[in-house]
C-alpha cells in the first residue's frame, strides 16, 4: 500500500485547525503522514497541532512570506508519500474522502472532487462547489476559461508533483499550476462526489474559490503565465 501525504499550509488557523485535523487523521493509516507547514502563526495554531500528539503529524517551518502558494510549496517539498492531498486549515473532510480519491487515482494521475459549501458554522450554503464555480471538464476550458482546480479538493500522484516542482515564480496559485501540470502532462479526472465541507468565511484565503477580486487584466495575465510555463515544461526548456 502506498504512503499518503496530506499537505496543509497554516497561518493563524487556530479557530478551525483542530476540527480539520481530526477529520483527516481518522482516515489515515499508521504509515501515512500529515505535513503542516506553518507560516509564522501567532494565534496558537501550532499548539493545537502539537496537542494531537500524533506521530503522523510533521510540522515544518514555512517560508515566512505570508504566501499560501509558497507555504504549500514548502509543505509539498517535505512530503514523502506517493499519493499527495492538499488540505486547507479551515475545512472539514467527510468520511471516505481519502479512500474515494485513492480509488480514482488507480485510473488517473490527479483527481478533483466536488465539495459542499458552508459558512463558518458549517451551515450549507451551496450543495455543490462545482455548480457554484461553474466548473467545466476539459483542460483547455480550465486553462483559458474558468479554473476548476481547487486545491483542497485535489489529490495526485508523486509523478505530478515531480513535474510541478519547483513552482514557477509567476504562477497565480499553487492549485492552478498543479492542476494544469496534471492535465497537460498526465491525466486528470473530475468526480462529482462531495467529499469535504468547503468553509467560506472572511478570513479564508488559501483555497481557490474562497474569494477572488482579481481584475480582468490580472486574470488574463495569470492565464498567459500558466500557459507559458506549461509550454516550457512540455518542451523541456524550463
């Protein structure tokens, strides 16, 4: 059985991190790991993480740059598993998420699941993140039209990570980059299973879809840089 790594980027997430970790750990075996990269939290986040006293949790010092993308990159660089999941500090994983994604990874290199959207108290505000974000299948649709690669809904094989690292310095977000790498350099499946509670609140910044105020010019620029870096990766001139 392959080792699973769950990568969490934390920053002042004390309010929700305990609930999230509990929902994840009960789905893992003794050989799996949770890599927590902390970006300088000052609210007791790490005290809560350490209070689990679980050998599967490994804390690493983040880049101290207050960048979710760089913080996730550092967590991913420290991951040891063959199957890798991205997790936000404020969501809740539903039972069976890990098992279902691992099943799908037998047939593809990366899987993106649906989620139920909630408010800060976990009251459902939308039954489907896919519907809320108007997610489309197809790599060109996701690159050029609307990104549907939401990190907290993603799991992928180490081969994808090996291609995605190191992150280009001009990518918009870590999940957009990883999703496009998987789609253009391997295989990616969307599944309609709603496998987590996707919490939306004012402080949520780390997951694509939890608030986007980018201008049209910025969005076009993001797509151009992503396309440019994918071409470089495919042609081997990166």
